């Protein structure tokens, strides 16, 4: 039975970084991967989708060329085969670079196959039985497929399979009006597909504030995306060459037909085929591995990192999981999940950057809250770029003067919001940023202005 100092299951954002760090200390490390090196982010998440978002944005700007006094000869076309090839090249570079890093370490053994626990510290990978006193689970997640009547009888796409679609859908129906669905909806509309979003909730991205949802919806509808909210999908079926979706909704037609169907109704962890019960590793009702504040599972010597633990389904939170484990185990510097400030982005265009609390969440805290708000129509850089949709907002605790949260929907919103995030981690009063001299002309230069115009949150 091969014995190692540590075994890492999965090669998403946390696993390889941790494996390399452990190997650098002289530990013998086995890395087990059943699929493609790099996990979701590299293969079916951040890297490929943002590459395609860039292609879609280029097409969109080319169609707007006349707005900027630029002449484009003839109609703008999209070569999907070349879009996919560009995306695949970028993905391959990332994946192969990561593979080379792992194989280049003399203390790492890369084992390809499905890992399954036989006990708390024994794993079967095919005919091999591996053992180690430290095991780190980094198995990620996949698309959750709802139990819709008829779904098993029609071809449907997920975020993974849609990335490989070499032909442009005539009409893409997206079931799910949250982050993944909205990014693909705008992307394929800009590629020139007809797109309809079906969302059972009363509005898009329901976890965001209502004005954020409304602004994003206006952006999408302004580009020709059809949106059906309050629409419960009660079944799908074939309709000749098309896929028909039956809806139960207060407004709009009860039937919708399209050439392609994307199911974007959430994610589920890849924990159902690991043999966790045999190891005594506890999971919650959604299948996430239960961990403490430092990523330890219910079995001593076993940790769970990344999407599979339910503490943030993002690449950056997975990487922070690695940092927490490495700092605690190797650096004598205990770090905790609870120290993390929620931060993420929605990559529609313009992007939405979010940190900390929403206004709805801030009201529930019972604190005295101040709010600063400015539309992008009053931001010079946005006007100059011809991208004035959206707004920025900052929430402040009136008593402590610390920033509670921020929203930036507009040009570079995913980058601008980091100025607020860093100040939040410093636990500095908002007056530090208010007195800062930012560069003109930028979107971020208006943050001090916003903080100088705070009002009581009603």
C-alpha cells in the first residue's frame, strides 16, 4: 500500500497550491485527479467563460462603432468556431502550465483516477490503495439539474457543455436568472442568438438589492434579451426541431420554444461518490462537507477546501481556503474562514462588483447605517467611455465609521470595488478613503466623493 505524508484529492484552485506548498517542505504528496487538471475554474468556469465574454464584448463594441465615430465596413459577424478555438487555447495553456508545475516537483506524485475513501485515512484509486495521515479534499462542484418533467427526454446544456457548442443557437432559453445564467444570456445575445431567460423568482439575482436586479435587467433587456420572471417552469418537451418549455406565470404566454436549452439553476458539490460515509466524514443536507473555521472535517487529519465545503463557491474563496490551511499547518499563523469578507463579481457587461453587506442585509443588523450613492451618468469616465448604465453605492456604520459593504455596477466595477474591500480588511474608518486623492479620470475617483455625501439609510 503506497503511503504518503499527504494526499490531495482534486486539482481546483486550492489543491495544487497546497500540494506544491507541502511538497516544498519535503513532504511526499499524492495528488489525485479524476478529470482534467485545473478543476472548474480552468476548464469550465472562470477561464473559458471570461475568454468568451471578451469575444462577446468585442462584437458588441464593433456594433456600437458608429457611436464613437468609427466606421465598420459591413455587418459584424461572429465565427463561433474561432471563438471556441481561442477559448480552448487559453484553457489549454492554463491547464498544461498547472500540470507541468505538479509534474515538475520531485515530491509530488500525480495519480489520475476516481478517489474513494475506504476509511478515514485510506483511499482507493482504481486498484491502488493509498494512505496518508493528512488528506485534503478539493473536489469542487457541478451544475445542479432540477427534476423538471420531460427534461430527461430533451437535449439540454449546462455551463460545461455550452462552452463546447461550436454552432450558434438560433434561440437559447436559459432556465435560471442568477449569476451563471445571466453571463451566458448576455454573451450569446451579443453573439447574435435570440435569448430568453426564465426565472421563477420575482426578479433576477434575488440575493442582490432590488435596484441592482432592476439595473441588470434593464441592461440585458436593452440588448434584446427577453426576460420572464415569476415564471415557474413546469415541464419541457420536444416540439419538432425545437425544445418547448411550459410555464406557469401570471404574465406572458404559457409556452416558449427555442432551439437550445441551458439549465442554470445552481450548483451541487462533487461529494456523492467519494465514500465519505465510510470515512465518517459528515456532510450537510445539501451534500457539502461540514468543516470548522479552519477547514477541518469531522475526521481528524482530513480537511475540505473549495466549493465542496459550502463556504463560498468562488475561485478566490477556494484559494483563501488553501491560505488558511497552509498558514495554520505550516506557518504557525492560525487563520479562519470567519475572517473573510464576502466579495464577488457578476461578469455581465458592465460588471457588478460586490463586497460586504447589501442594503437589505444592513437594515437587518439594527445598526445606524449611512449610505452614499452615485449613478454612472454622473461619473465622467463612464460618460467618456459611453458606458453609463449602473451606479456605485457604499454603506457605512455611523457609529464606528467602518465600511459595511459596497456595490459597483459599471465600467470596471469588478476592479473598482477592491479599493473598498481593502479598506474593510484594514478596519479603517471611511474617512481614510474620503480624504484620499484618486486619479482622474477614473471610476474609482468618485468613491471619495460618494463617501463625502453620506445620508442616513432609510
